[in-house]
C-alpha cells in the first residue's frame, strides 16, 4: 500500500467513526397551563352584569 492509500483509509475510518457518534438531543417539555380563556370569559360576564345594573339603576354613579 502506498502512503496515499493508507492516508485515505485512515481518513475514511475517522469519518465513519465520527458519523457513528452523532449526539442525541432530548427535549423535555413541561405542560403549559393557559388561563386566558377563563379570564376573558369572566370579564365578559362581569361587563354584561355591570351594563345590566347600570341600565336598571341609572342613578348609581
């Protein structure tokens, strides 16, 4: 074998070895609690109740 063939064999072996050791990435995702809909729903209900009370009692304020 020539030096070139040996060098090529070493490079190929190194490339195969590096490809076999690819890192594994694991991502842990915790659940996200969203309370936006509940908050918006409560505000809409309160707004409707307030409007109703103001219409029933215009001298409140």
